[in-house]
């Protein structure tokens, strides 16, 4: 994980440093940096959203298939794959954009959480020594624990214990404390010192600082509610209740509020900026992918599927062989090692659990044999 953070975070760190040198304020730099990183990742989110609305377009057909073949999982799987092929839908297409966005997200977090590395350009030896010194003032800092938030916490202790810190760091880097102190002075935005850690007492003493964790959770909660409402009411009225998943979705904003009270306000401020831009992006994409445009996308993808002469995938080959075997067995019977399996007129198969396992094994074995015969030459 640290390798990915460094790999992606290093080029993003140059962007952050450039922005900071340009504006001279860390709070403003976070806003602009968050906006730029959202623009960088936007093509990934756009493709993911396009695939999602395209999949939702065929949801009514999928519901009918599930109802029709509810007692025949093998046939259901085959018909779903056939539908995906006709509509030119890859059900796994959203996996790659999700992985890419997560990798970039870790790089962004590395830049925001570690300003002494990416903006002040201190090496690990100096930061490690500063961590040891800061641990003397703050028991939450553990020099032996890998924690992305440590650098922001070190800066907070430098501001609180400037003289003691300077004395202890003088043998390592005499300019460390003055430079960090000067940098920390730029953490002020709209009267809020982003270098301070909010606490409940700030409700009266420093209300704007107290608001940062609260706003962080509120914006995330609002985005969660909106996305749930949009998916269920606008695109998919048949979407089932998610139960435990809903608990996690609505619990995360609450957890983020608690977490934002344990770290410097700069972290919570970044979460607010990120959530606001994500919220705006979601609304914009949902407005862009209106019903008329989604229908055009579906029609274009169907035409593309009809004209496509691509070589079939392994999954497509397997489903093709399954379909051929079931067609051969329609209206007749086949014998498993222990029992007979009957087929009704609507092509639904009735199995016991043991019969189903034996049948699946037989189907896969036969499908592999037929694939080897039919596609063997093409696979070479």
C-alpha cells in the first residue's frame, strides 16, 4: 500500500506544491488541489457512470428473467449473459475504473496528510526524528506505527511547543521548527486554523473549528441520501432493500465525524471539499444521463453488439456450450450417476442438491471438451 501511495502521491505532490507556491495558503491550496484531482479522475467516473446507467436500462429485462428462471439458476445465468451480449454490456466493466479511482484516492490522501514530505520536501530521517520528539508531547503519536496523519499532528505540536521542539530538533535540522511554524501559519482559512484538532469544547470557544467535523459528516450523509434516492426512484424502482449495506452507508458519515474530531482540522476540511465536489459531480452526471440520452446509449451499444465480430470470450464459449447441451436435452431425459433429471416444457430443470452438483460438474466437463474441439485451433 505504501508503494502505491508513493507511486501515485509523488506526481500529485508536485501539483500540490505548485498550487501552494502559487496561492501561499494551505486551505486554498487544498480546495484547488481537490478540484484538479477530481478533474483528473473525471473520465474514470464518467465511464463508470455510463456503464451503470446502461446496465440499469436493462434492469426490467433482468427482473423478468429472474422471475422466469427463479428455479433454474443455470438457465438464468445463461440468459443473463445472452442479454448482456445483446446489449453490449460488460457486467465487470466498473471494476477497473473503481480500482483506478481507489489508487488515485490513496495518492491524494498521501499528499493531503503528508505536507512536510510533499510541500516542505523533508526527507524521512528528519520526519522520523520529529515524530519521536512530537511523541513526547502527544501520546497519540506512536513513532513505531505507520499513520498517514502523523505529519499534521507533528505540525500541531510544533506550534504548541515551539521552543522545546526547536531545542530537541536543533541537532538534526536547525531550520525545521521555523520553517514548519511559518508553513503552519498559512493553515488559516476564513478564520479557522486547520492545524488545530477540533474537540467538543470548541463548540463555544471556537465554533467554526467545531463545525468542520460536523459539516464533513453532513455533506457525506447528504450525498449518500441523494445517491440512494436517485438510484431507487429515478433509475431502478425494483432495487431491493440493502439492509446491512444501508447501515454501513449511513454509518460511515457518522464515523467520519468522530474521526475528524481526532485529527487536525485540515483533514476534515479536505473531506468537506472532496465530498462537495463529488456531490456536484454526481448531480451533474445524473442530469447529463437523462432518460433520452440513456436510450440513445442503449441503442448505440446494441448496434455495436450486432456489428461486432470480436472473438468470443471464454465465458461466452462456456455459455454457448451450456445452451447447446440444454437444447439437445429438451423434451427428453438424462441420467445422473444416482437419479433421473426431468425437463419440463418450459425448459426448466428440477434438481435436488446432490443432483444439481453432479449436473453442474457434468456440464462444465462437457463444455470444456466441446470448447477444445470447436475453438482449439483459434486459441493457438
